[in-house]
């Protein structure tokens, strides 16, 4: 924990220097950083109360009250009484206030643009994704509002998915490199023989990072296979596994397959529970030695007609 604390403090020192918050005037203006943030909230909210701004910024009400009062004296802000609560008042920028704020918005954009213009675009994507992770980890409410998004397969995804699955199953079940070889072989075949009319892949992302995936592959005109379902350990509990399986079922039904089948191992308990809940039935079990372990393979089928 001590090492983590020091790492975060070091990052804070680095980043505050990068964005210039230690300067006397924020973005070389007459306003402090806190005053600038209050102006931002006033410019981007519809007649907020001081309480709403304080909650958004995490500021003490006594300290915050001095800032709108200062802005009112300078005629940058007007206050109107609330129709529902005489003690509360709605704040909004005056024309002078919007004129004072406009250069701050422009300078903020220019400053960040200057930081990024010398950075490779791939690193910019990685940076924004990492910032998303920081926000999600430190603000649980954000992840609850938008836990993940699903998208189609993109170039580079297959290698990453094979890599992550191989690591995940090695760490959790001790499977060796032969699982990685099998997953790579299956997905290489999927790409080489892909039939967009009858097959599909779903990739789940959170904060720009892949956190899960599943593939639906054609076995015959009447049978489709659900293959290589995986969910990152950090994304469990979001309902992602169920969502990926539901997407496969819906797609298979839309394409008029009569049966959806899958093969798994009995040690993958969480996945099996998802399959059972979706209506899959266990039709075959067989002991085998694979991936460096003694396992029990299982075939599960879901009838899509009748």
C-alpha cells in the first residue's frame, strides 16, 4: 500500500505541473483554478444552485459561497430566487461572465492540444483509455452508469484476445501454452473462412480496453457454435458474460439456425452457470488430458426451434 500511495502522489506532482495548476493565475488568467472550475460549471449547467456546484466540485459550502459572491460583485454572475425554496438561488453567467469565461475555454483546449500534438496517436488512445480507467476505479458510480459497450471485431483484436485468454486460464486454472495454440488456431480459421451472413464476433470494451468477447461460428446450415467466451476478471459481476451469450442466441435465432452448441470444461463453473440459465442442456461429458491438466469436457446444446 505504501508503494501505491507514493506512486499516486508522484503522478499527482507530475500531472499538476503538466497542466499548470500551480501557477498563480489559472491558464495565465486573473482567476484561480477553483474560480475557473466554478465558471466552467456555470457555463455548462442550466441555472445551477450553489449547492449543486459545490456537490459537483466537492467544495465546502462556506468556501464556495465566497466565489459566487465575488462574481456577483463584478457582475459576472446573476442570482435569481428559486420558486421552490426562498433560501436557494439559481446562478447564471451574465454576458460579461460569458465573455470572461470564453478565453479560459479556448486556452484550456489549446493547452491540452499542445501537450498531445507531439504524442503518437496510438499513445494518445492509450492515454485517454488509461484516464478512463482512473476515473472508473476512483468513481464507482461511473462504471455503474455505463459498465461496457459491445462492438464488432477490429484489426488487432484476435491477437489480443488470444493473449488475454491464455494468460487468464493459465493464472486461474494452470493451463499451459497448448490452450493458447488451440485458441489461435480456432480464431485464425474464423478469420480465414468468415461468413458475415452467418457468423459474428462481439468484443466488449470498457474505457477503451477489451474486457471480454465471444464468437458465433457456422457448423452447418442448421447448427451454430458458440466459441471462446471470455470475460476479464476485472469485469466480472457486470453481467457481461450473460450479455455476450444472449447476443449469440439472438443472432443464431435471427439467422434461422436450429441449434446452438458449445464445448467447455466442467471447471469453468461461472460460464456453465450462464449457459444453464440461458437454457442450454448438457448432452455429453468426456474425460480428457489437455492444456497440461486432466479435465472433463462437456458439450452443451440449445434447441432454437420448437
